[in-house]
């Protein structure tokens, strides 16, 4: 079809090389931060496309994992093939999994969680017809301070 760009050209238009060495995907991303693009009439994961373009085919049942632990990274030498078990082992070895019993993420210490709970509890409430609610923006403001999602703040506050 005339005028259509080759897939690799469309891919590179959405890549930004950043100082930490990663190639950050600047196009559409999933909620978990993984790049995605539409190629061959199907939405594809950007890191899988990068692997395919630069390294080769991905065997059935294999995952494309990140050495750099940056889900938005598409740099080929930051990617490796592994099974779901390999990916889970990699996550545990790098201590990236959430911990049980009240600590929702490795980013947050017990002290951070206590501060979040205190800030949430002391945030000004507004009255509504259905009862008091947190003022708009309070949860997102706390989330921004700790570099986590608003949902994570609500989970911690309700704990």
C-alpha cells in the first residue's frame, strides 16, 4: 500500500534514548507502563516488537523480560527471553515483588506507609449528600509525593 511506513520506521518514531541507557517508549502505554503499538492490524507490546525487530523470533510460550526493570524500555540489549517462571524468579531475585502484610510496594518503607496513613487521615474532608469525602486531589497529591498510584494510596489508607 503506497504511503505506508515500514513497521520498523513507525517503531523508531516512538523511541527516545534517555541518559540511563534505556530506550523509552513514548507512544501509548498500558496501565503498568509497558509500551504498545498497533502493527499488522493488532495491538502489540513494544518491547516484544523490539525483540522481534532486533534479535529475532520469539518462541511460543516465551516472554520478553527486562534486565533494566523498566517496563517502558525497548532497548534490545536490555531484553531477554524467559519463561513465566524465569520472569517471576527474576522479580524475586531483584526484590521487586510487593511484600505481604501491609507493605504494598518495595518503594515504600513502613515509615512511608505510616506517613501516608497519617496524611490521608488528616486530609480535609468535604461534606456531600452521601457523607464526608476527601477533598478532590488529596489522594493524587499524596500519591505524587510518594511516586505511587492513587489506588495504592487508597489501599494503604484502608489497611
